[in-house]
C-alpha cells in the first residue's frame, strides 16, 4: 500500500479496472486520497510456474487533484516512461525489484563489473539475471573487480582542466557525474556528452528523476545531439524519452 510522509491522515484507495480482462483490453489504474505533491511508487509483480519473479515499478507525483491515474499521468521514474496505461504490465521483466542505488562514487572501490561472455565490450555494473541470458542462449555473466578512480581525482593529472568529457558506461552515468562535480564546477566551458538510456540507468539501480535533479543541481543544461544539429531539451522531455544516442550537457 502506498504511503505519504504527511501528518494528516487520508483514506488511500486503489482501483484497477477491469478486475478480469482480455490481454488486449485497456487497463486503468487509479489511486485516490494522495496528498498533493506526494510521490507514490506502484509496483507490479508476477511469478512464472517455476517461481521466477517478473517485476516492474514506477514513481508518480500526485497533482493538485490528489489522484494518480496511470492512463493519463506519466511516471517521474520507473521501468517505463511516458503516458501508458499498460506501462506497468508491458515493462514487466525477470528479476526482483532493484534496490535504489545512492549516487555515491566514494563507496565503489573496488568496482564489480559483469561481463557478457561472447559479447566483446559488453560489460556493465548490472548483474544480468540468468533468465535473460538463458533466453538469449548465452552463458551466465562473469563478475570481476576493477580498480576505479573518480574523474575529479584523475583530472588533477591534467591540472584540473577538462574541455570535453564523453561518458558511455551502460547505466552508471550517475556515479560518473557524482565523481566529477569538482571538474564540472571548475570548468565552465566543459562539453559533456553521454548516451541517454533511462532503461539502463534504472537497471543499474538508479532513479532517473533523481539523476535529472542532480544534473540540474550541477547547473548543466541538456541538449539532444541530432544528425545535423543540437536541440535544447528539458527534464520532462528526457523523462519521457526512451533513448537518445547522445545528449550534450553544458553550463
């Protein structure tokens, strides 16, 4: 049952219609009695006959009408983006819910990575579930540890000056920016380019909404890199986007 950190007591009601329906029948999920401005996380879960869990989740922001309607409200973060009444169902994926990972680059030494055997260069901080690798007819991922260094510490070897920073780390971008705050602050002309893949960021255990708040706190303005131009964008557009090959962050 969703809860809100408020002193007032409200009767919170959750309705899902139809209670029983066909696969292609639209599902409407509504939540009432939520204090305006509260954040609520909804989670869906099912299990296969062998016990394998499939889960999805999304965080919503209650508007002034103190209701959340999944069919018309886009989540702030979660396993899907944009307005989609069936989003929680369509984004179900094998595995237990991922515990939120803090943006703390000071606690990852050494860093554990996971290598997908047979796919050179496909390495991530995400421990991919065997149900996925079995589906892809691949052997289980191989964990290994590597030494890590913060961008801020590495930049000291260059006198602290950094003009361009390219990040492509399979969902671990929040960790990189956490370890590059000094570089970003001290280099006002820095051009920072990174892949924008909310799905990978969530799979790595980070909250996309929180990450965008961190970007804003660093006074970085996002733009989408197009084939022949760079177009300014904003938080809402990035929350609703499923993927961009590259976004540019500048102060």
